[in-house]
C-alpha cells in the first residue's frame, strides 16, 4: 500500500507496479496522483455533457418543484431567481473546473480537499467531505425518483379517475419502479456513454416540444406584469425577503449536482480540458432552458389556484391540462417530462456510483476492497451497484 498525502490507495496494483513508459498522458497524470487506470476512457465530451446535464437538467428541476416557487415568491422568484442562481452556478462551475483541470480524479471534492487542506486536518476533512458528498448523492437520487414517480402516479390518476386523490403507497411504488429501472441501466457500463448522448437530446427535444406547444395551445395568456412583477408569499413569513430566500431552494435545486462530470474524470480522454467544458456547458444550457421554460409556462397559466390544489399532486401536469384542454395531450407532455426525469435518474445513479467507487478505492467506506473491485466484463463495481441500490 502507498500513501498519497494521507489518502490510502488500496492494495490493488498501483503506480509502483506499472511501467511508466507504457502509460498514455491521461494514465500518467493519474499515476502521478497515486492511482492506476482501472476504468476505460470511453466517454466523449458530448456524452459527459449529456450525463452532467441530464442530472442537473434545470428545466426539469423547475417543472418538478413548481409549487414551491409559487408559494415562496411566485413568478418573480423563478424569473429572477434563475438569473441569480445561474450567476452563482457560473462561479461554482469555474471553481470546479479549475480544480478538475488541476486534479482530474474521480474522487472529486474529497480528493481535492485532501490535496489542498493543511496536512494536519487533510485526512479528517477529506473523510467528512467524501461522506457528505455520497450522502448528498443518495438524497438527490431519492428526490428525483420521487419527482418522476409522483408524475407517473399523477398521469395515472388524471386518466383513470379524473384526478381523484391518490394514496401515499402509489407514489412509493412509482418511486421504486424508477429507482430499479435506473439501477439496471447502470449495471452495464458499456451503454452509459451512448445513454449520455440520448439523455441530452431527449431533454432538449422534450423542452422544445413543451416550449412551443403549451403557449401556442393556451386559450388565453397572462400579461407581462404577472410574469415579471408578481410576487406571492404563502410561506407564513411576514417579510417577503425571507420568503424569497426560502424559495430559492427551487431554483437552486434546478442547478444542483454540477460536480457530476468531475467524477467521470477517469473515463474520458484529456479530462483536464473536457471536464471544464462539460461543467460550464451544463450551466449555460441549464440557464437558457430553465429561464425560457419558466417564462413560457407563466404566460400560459389559466388558473393559479388550481395549480397548488390539484388532486394529482403534480402542478405542471395541471398546467398542461389547462393550456391544452385535453387529458391525453397533458399526459403526452408529462410523458416527455418523465422521460427526461428517468434519464436524470440514470445519470444520478452513475454519479453516485463513481463517487462511491472512488471513495471505496481510498478506503473511505467499510469493506472497501470488496466494493472497489471492478468487474472487467462490465467495467464497473457490481458489488457497489447492489450497495447503492439498497
């Protein structure tokens, strides 16, 4: 075993056992950090961008958490909150890009922490960062599965029962279906780069279809003052400023998980150049899609109250129904949102598994040698896939 500034590199073959002359520049860079090339570099910059954007997927995030924004600021929160969070995300993206360029390692934040923190605190800070990062990825998976599962149940309810109230176990079943589907996709690593391309185009095409269809079919449109100057405060806070800050969780969620691409650093060639492109590309596409999506949806609202009180529990589905006046049409558009959400879930599993694998490689989790083992047939740790699924 070797030590790299406090990070324990597992007893798998490592840099001391390799012929340094036979390494390509990317593997050599990884060897300089104390690691061997275990994963195949089969991703392209477009497929990494696809995985990164599929996970962040800002317009999907806005659609899934629409009711939160309505109660904590209404149109003003989303229209201007997206601009604010986008600027913050650019700063975050630049910082992540700089670190990913200097240290292209699948460990991401916890590895950077160990490299840059004071030697006295490096191990402890790195360990905490790794666990918080992995816990965050698990909670993100849960929130995405809940959003997609709820959308599926909402479509089923509005079609079969005319929007009758659903039971919590319906959503739980939908949650598990989405989760298990994403798990099986991630068991076979060879399909993931292609899936990155499909995810990107599915999201963009779905976005364009909804962006064009909903405003064009809406019987009436809200005036510009409603879209750009109307503020709602149904939070219980007396100060609108506090309500606005609380509501920013909606737009912040729409730009979350920008670090996803960094955890694919060992699966793409020239990661020091390609990962920053993927990160900042995610922010740029996210701003354009989420901002125009929000404007289009707000202009198309017919009945504000019914969005929050819809029996389906899915406000964006109610908005589609109001605009199109057709149950089938609303379900069709919601199906596009769900397809985008399913790919988002698959990308979330990919992000979570790469982070957990690299953490296991550095002995950050129990039974690390077992979970860090890479199956040569699939190019993944199948043991780890089972762990994160449970």
